[in-house]
């Protein structure tokens, strides 16, 4: 009788270990899926930039340095497609900042703001930035779930046996991007 009890306990422990392993595999796959979503949106943004730059080039002749910076940062971002999340976040943060400056400078050019192509690219870029933000949230949630499983007992025992490791978050590196913008209203009385 005790042999059956021991066998039942071993089977239960084995099934539990398999369950934990499958949970870790699922979490790792969700991290991969989340990263893929970020990657797709970052590539989409990189593909929009040359057309946007071509549209604004004729209007913004005095902003050559800014246009060159956006071009340089886009090339750097495209070249970093296989970089680690923290490296990619740093590069993409710099590109986002340069694009933000480009859009702010574009406000000084009324003819450019009225250009339909510019409006379309601006809308597409805004939509892409929103998608990047959503993708980043999904990815970071998947990373959190995996990391909790890798660190928590007893799943950490299974994780260490089968080589599961914590994943990196995709975080904004620039403190200026984290800051709350200051809003001021000019007194127009």
C-alpha cells in the first residue's frame, strides 16, 4: 500500500513539474511575441521616416542639421534591429526625441503644416508611436510574468534546471521622456 502512495506522490510531483515547465515555456513565448510586436512597429516607423523627410526637406531648408540627425538616428535604429532591449530602447528613444523636435520645428512652417502629404505622414507617425507604446506595454507585461515565474518558488527550481532566464524590459532611457511636460497658457487679455 505504501508503494502506491509513494508512486502517487511522485506522479503528482512530476505532473506539477510538467505544469510549471509548460507555464515557463508559455511565458517565454509571450515575451518573444511581445518583442516581435515592438520590432514590427519600430520597423514601420523607420519605413515612414524617409518619406516624411522627403516631404519636409523642401520646406525646411534652414533645419538641415535636424534633418541629418533624424536620418543618422534612423540608420542607427535600423542597424540595431538585433540589439538587446536596453540598447534598442536607448537608440529608439533618441530617434523619438529627434522626431519630436522635427515635428515641433515643423510648426514654424505654415505651408508645410498645410501640406496633405505631411499631414498624412504626421498622422501615420503618431499612430505608429501609439502602437509602439501599446506593444511596449504588452512586452513588458510578458517580461514581468516570465521574470516572476523564473524567480518564484517552486517554479524557479524548474526554471534553473531547464535554463530559463529573466528577460529585459524595454524601457524609456531618456529622463526627459519620463518627465511630465510643463504646460503654460499665455495671458491673451
